[in-house]
């Protein structure tokens, strides 16, 4: 067998070797497909030039850097993760995602084969999600200065509703919806990292919200929508509670959690509500609209566990309350950043 | 001529300042007051603690000319309201033919004004007050002012209406709720209008803190205000010679609160008629009663009906093993069922009437009540209503709070109806409003001394006093405690008032209760703190609350958990916080200043910031799963075996892997194969090490309630008679450490040699005690520290604590253990408050 081709430091030096690397990447992703209206990707100019939105809608923009360990996991890899993450951030604001940037920082010694697989996933993901990569960048870092591969993606979307969906719009009486079981991504990754081999079927819930949520985000009855990622449900719920100055009251037994996800958290001593997702949204919807929205969500396979999990109350402001079947109500705090014991 | 006016009502009649000050030790258990009377102007004569006798500074008398007559104003502070203090003063004054008045002053105790008396008579009067004061009263400070302006003509001694004065640096302590006295028992048995009456009380006993909404302690400020006195009771109330004179809770069958009885029919409460005989028969037959009482509501049922006990355990405890307390008809039954010392019996029968944990004579009798334990929490009736439950049918009844787990105890009738519907068959409910919910206090007996586990009814709101803070004018402080067995404390002018036990503050409902207690205490004692303290643990709700208060302008401070324990011990013993002192602080977990899990720390008080220094600790145990490890200590056992390269299967073959791990074999297999990260999370906690050994020896599967593994380890060790002088200490980075590893490996060797588990358990506890003693003795001899404290939840353990005390005494050192403050987390808020005060010096 031939010696495996790896990324060398010279691949980032700005010379012909770099051109080689870039064309390797863009070919696999198929970046140049369907780019006739845009100046940039084809020409590899310094910047791209994008057509201005003719409907005079607001532009929505976001950026996100991605690291993940391991970079290949059940249900995806760092490439699909980077693309879906940025798309989802645009979608939950109420916008149609259109353009992405792609910045790759690669560790010296990274295998071309692995890079190819990642780029393939990126290509599939942008195609399925109807977005285009309009500009990009690659850097190579010396071995050990970075772990494998870091991807930065920025995204531009077009608002497709009157007003954007904001974290601050929750009101008393609204209902709380979660679009599927939580913690799958984090638990799956942790089990891989830790060598927990008894839950081999559990995969990351990595999924792009577009175009599935096309007809959902235009519903004016949606007040808030948040992509649940780092910090898990706890972080997303607290963001909404504090920005909207309301209290989210959540019934513990209605939060969809897969038993294997709970088991992984038990065994490793993690709080499942703080575990990350990569294809789940937390929604606050106007009272009365929740059943309709759930019905729409459940049509998508990745939302089949969508549930109504609680309601919004006026006070105490900026708190998330978890109501348990026995044992009272506990306050769910924003995760501290590392697990802290509390049992004396 | 004016006959009843304040002594000084104009500028020129200001008193010539001659003050007498009486200081007392603030500790509770000693009923003999330790009193010093000094001239306040000689400020340096601040008393230290030690002498138990009244010392009059004779200089005073020499300077005064006894032949002159003066006007006097005497301000007495302490527990002097609601205990029959004013009528007592009136009777005493009458006896000595003194003229003047006595009145309650909101937060400044009792004021006595006496007209036209000589110095020497006043001294006798003061002396007699000290000697004869009412049973429930406690004098903490007396100030005397003398005036020689115009004399007044008084022809009697009056009890004047209370006035609300919240000025000055005074502090009024409210009496605690106490069990019925002997005289009231007699009335309950024989007095026509009080026969079988459920609310018999007098100035010497009965509810106080639980029924007071405001000070001064007058009927109008209690929940008895909604009951008008009948003519009989009114006559008692206004008769100075009656022991119910100004008894604010005075009432009888004709005019007082009443019990109503409800039966559950088709999941609804239906009011029915039952007499007490019928009730006690129903109890005997296994029915569950919920009963509203003093400060809370209890579930009451027969301990000998397994089905009933199991039903309550399932409903209220999620089937965990947490023991229930039992109420026994009288002390004779306690002696019948438990081993009790004379001190145990005294405490059980004291006005405080706490639950005392005693060794059961036949543990098998209580297998449903206190599973896997050899102890039993017992209590005697403290309200006359409770006496009615026993009748001829019952000698022992389970007596447990009616709250849903992690909810505060229900006290409003609506809550009681709602909360008890899914568990009780009958409801005994009354129409007296409970102002403050207060649990029953719990003490652990170590035979000749006691440790408070839960400080509540009978003990609160008794304050602690630290004179230095008063002198230095340390600001008002609110401290929020930890999170389990929580209390809060308010400090003002050297007075520390800890709240009642508030339970686990991990739920919103429990936390709301904490906030209510805070505002109630602040109102009651006129405290408006601007400083607030909490634990360092960043995820405690109390820490979060403190951070919110910071936004409101409070000055905040976080105090390390074990440092708080250390400082609480100084307050318990009225020690100077600048004197040489070190303590072992051992428990299950406290957030360390380095973010690690601490729990076996030898800490010295230091006179330089941060006013403490860690001198020794224990080796670190893997604690990667954090709280999950605490709940399932088998995880720590497995990791410890891995760490020490011990053959794992040998040990775990004898254990029920499916039970000791939440996820059974797959969890076991995973942890077995899991690698240690280079910087894995670890703990020094002795409580956790005890947990590990309880699993190793097969006493429990996991922790179904707080402290269970360690408690069962001790329960079994107590069955062994062996002793040991061995100790295991190591040194790492120049710090002495208790060596868990050596102890563990040695215990395993014993286990392989087929030594009896109970003997191994005893050996483990003995060598732990020896090792802690050795380290303390070694360090303290070097540092010339004489006082060595023991604090933290581990020291509820009788074997460890008793052994260390004996070791230290042999080494001529002075062991300091808790008396009136819980060694566990119930004492944290007091420690935080005094430490915060220390930070406010200068």
C-alpha cells in the first residue's frame, strides 16, 4: 500500500502546493457548482461579490468555529457539523440560509484521505441544505499546535418573516417545545471518547434545519427559537429566560431523553440537560399553536420525538424551573463550565 | 403631680452616666449564668469566659453612698419576653416593696424603672432577679442607670403596656417553643376546662417562636390574637399571682383553638366526629394520621404495622432507607426499648423535647423503621394534643414530618389538606395559624455528650453572642449557609441568630421558605444587613442568591466550607477568634479554594488574612463521577482498586454488582476499563472514604439517603469490641496526610483472612481516629496549640469522635467539640457570619 498522503506545513505556504490543497478541497465539496450569479468562487479572487437581496429583506449573518473530538463520529464529522451548525444558527433567527464561508485550519500531518471524507460531507450537506460556499481559506499549523482540524464557517441568510425570531420575545402563557430528544450528540461523542462500548447504536443527532423548517419558521406564532448546542438544554433555556425576563417552567418527565443517553450521563457523572445537541431546537410558541407546530415537526424523521415540555410564566424572572414528579421544583442554572459536585 | 412619666424627659434631667453591665456567656446548655458586673467605663474589663459565680466589683459600692435614694432604670436583655418575666419582676418588686414599673421594649428586652431606692436595695433586687428568674428566661445582659434628679412619688409597682423601641444596639431574644410543663400536664389531666385540651400552656411552656409574627411578644402579635379569652382565662391572664398571668397563648376548651377531624373518603376529605379513644384505636389498627401541631404537620402511625410503614416509605421516601423517628408515650418506654444515659433522659424530658438518637436494645424490632441501623430516633410528647394520641392502646407511634420530599413542611390548612391526601387516612387539623414552620430538633447521643444534627424546635431562635463584635461595632450580616441541612444566620451587634433547620435548599419551594425565614427574622429582630455571605460552591442556590443580592448593593463574601465549620466551633465555645486554635474538619464534600473536593482538612485559625491556614489533609481519592460517586460509592471503590492496582474481581465477586451500580455490569465493566486522565477529579473527603468501606464490607448497596453508607458502617462497627492503636500517615509535598490507601489495603488483607466485617469496620474507624489524632498532636505540639477542634459531619460518628477525644486528652491537649451548634452543615451559616465579621475588622 502506498504511504498515506498527509498535509504538510508547505501546503499552507501560499505557493503551488497550497493551490493544490485548495483545489483538492473545493473539488470534493463541489464549491463551484451553481455559482453563476456570484463572482468569487470561480475566479478565486480576494473576495466574493454577492447579489443584493432584491426583496430588501434584512441580511442575517453569523459565524462559528468548530472543534470536535473525535472529528469522525457516528452520524457525522467535523465538516458536516461546521456547516449544519452555521445553517441552524441562521434558520432559528427566521432566515433562509444562503451563503457560507469556509475557513480550514489544518494540523500538519493531517491525512488527505480524512480531509477528503470531511469535504465530501461538507459537499453533501451544503447541497441538501441549499446553501453555497462563497469564499474560503486554509491555513496549516505545525504539528501539536492545533488538534487535527479546526473549521470556521460564517453564514449569510435572508430574513423570510416580518421580524426575526428573537430570544427576548417569550411571554407569559407561551408554550415550550423541544424538537426532539436531547443530548444525543454530546452523549454519543462522550461514549466514543471514553470507549463506552455498550451503546453502539447511539449516533449524534447532527442535522441541518434547512430546508425542513422552511414552513415552520415563517409561522408568526413562533416567538423564540434556539439551536441547542454547547451547554445543552440548560444553556439555551436560560438564555431565553434571562433575555425575555420570564420563567420557563419545564416538566422533567416530558423532556425527551433516550435511555441510553441518560445511562451514559449517569455512568460518567454528567447532567443530561447540559449535554450538547446538533440538530435540536428549543421553541417558545404562542399558547394554542403548540399542537399544530408539533404536528408539523413530527413529519420530519429527526423531529419525531418533538414534545411540548412546559410553559412560560412571568416570574421569577430569568429562571428555568424543572418540575419533578416527586421532590419539588429545582432551578436549572446555566452550566458553570465544568461539573461541580454539590452533594455533601 | 405626675405619677407615671418617663424618668428623663428633658435635657437637664439626663442621667449621670453610671452604668452597670452584666455580661453572660452566650452558650445555652449551661443554665447557671456566668456573670460579671463591671463599670462600663472601664472598658478593658471585657469579661473572658470561665468563672461561674457572680463577681461584684466592690469598687462600685465603696464609691456610692448607700444612704442616698435614687431613681433607677434597669434594662435586661436576653430571653425575657414571653416567659412571665414582667409578672415575676412585679412579684419580686412587691416583695421588696419597690415602686415603679416594668415593661417590654420591642427589641431591647425589658425595662424596669424603680423610684426612690438605695443602692444596696437595688443590688439585692438584681441579685434576686438572677437567682429566681423564670424557668424559660435567660439573662444575657443587664444595664443599670442611676439618676439623682427629682424624686417621684409612686405608690405601687406597675406592669406597663409594651412599647416598640427598635433603637440602640440592643437585641431581644425571643423564647423558643417548649414542651408542656409539669403543671400544665396536671391541668390537662384534671382541670375542668383543660381536661384533654390540646393547647394547654402557661408562661413556663408552650409555643412561642412558631406563633409570633412580630415583637414585642404580646398576644396581639401572636396567632392567638384571633381567639378571645373566655372569662376564666381572662381572669388568669390578668391575675399577677397566676402562672398564666400575661400568658399570651392562654386558652382553654371554651375559648381556644380546636381540632377538626377529617376522614378520606373517595379521595376527598370528609369531616367526621371521633373522640381521642377512637383515634388511638384507629392508629393501633394501622391507619395513617396527618396531624397539624406546633410549627408543622406530622404523619403518625403504628411502627409495628409493616404494611403501613412500607406504604409511607414508598410514598414519602421513594422507598429509601431513611429512618423514621418514633414518639414514645413516656420515658419509661424509652428506657424499655433503648439504652439511655441519665443525660439522654434529661434532654428528652427537657422543655426543648428534641428527637434523640439512641441505641436500640433490640434493633430487629425496628427493622422497618430504621433499616440496617442499631439506633432509633426517639421523642417524647411535647404538646398535650400528642398525649391524646396514645390512649391505652399505643405506647409508640411513628412521628415524621408530613412534607413531600424536598418540600417544606405544610403549615397552612390548605397545604395540609392537599399534601396529605395521597398518604393519610385521617387528618387532625386545627385553626391556630402557624407563623413559622419549625421541624423537630434532632440530637445524636454519644452517651455522655450530645451533638445537634438538626437545630430547630426548642432551640431556635436562641442567639449566640460574641462580645468582641459588639465592642468593635461589626456591621449587620446575613449568611446563607450551604445547601443541605441548611440554616441561615443574621448577625447584629455581636448577636448571631441562626434560623431553624431549613432542610435541603435544592428546590425552589425550599428556597422560597429560606427567603421567607430571612425576611421574618429580619423583621422580628430589626436587622437590615448590607453584608451577605455564602459558600464558595459556585452552583449552590445560596451562592446564586448572594450574587443576586450583590446586584442590589450588598457587599458579598464567599467563605470556604471547612473554614466556616472551623469558625462555627469558636462561636459554639465563645472563644476569641484570635487565639491559637486548629481543628480537623471532616465531612463528605466542600468546595475547596482550588476548586477541588475537600473533606478532611486540618485547619488553623490565623491572625493574618485570609485568617486560616491548612496544616494537614488526607490523600486524594478518585472522584471522577462527582455526585454520582457520592450516590453510588461502588464507583469510588472500583476506581480506588484500579489506582492501587488491586485485583478487582476478587473484591467485586462478593458484591452484588447489579445493585451497587445504577447500570449494573455494563457500568462496572466500563469503569473498570476507564483510564485515569492525567488530572482527574479527586477528593480528600473522609466521608467518602467511609462510604467506600461501607460498600466494601457489604453493608449497603448505595446511598439511599444522606450519610447512609457511613452511618451503616458505624452501626456495624459498634457491634465489635476490638480496638487498635495503629495509625497510617504519609507526607506529600511537606504536608502530613491521613493515608487512606494504607488503611484500605490493610482492610482488604483482613477481609481475605476472613476476619469478621464488623471487626474490620471497627478497626478502620479506630485507625482513622488514631491517624487524625497523631497528626493533630504532632502539629499542635510544634505550634504550641492547646485547643484542637473536631467539626464537620464525620464527627457525628461516635467511634471516631470518642477515640480522638480520648487520644487528645492523653496527650494533654484540649479537644473542642460542638455543644450547641451542629457539627454538620447546619452550623455553616454561623461560621460564615463570624468569619465575615472577622473580615470587617479595622
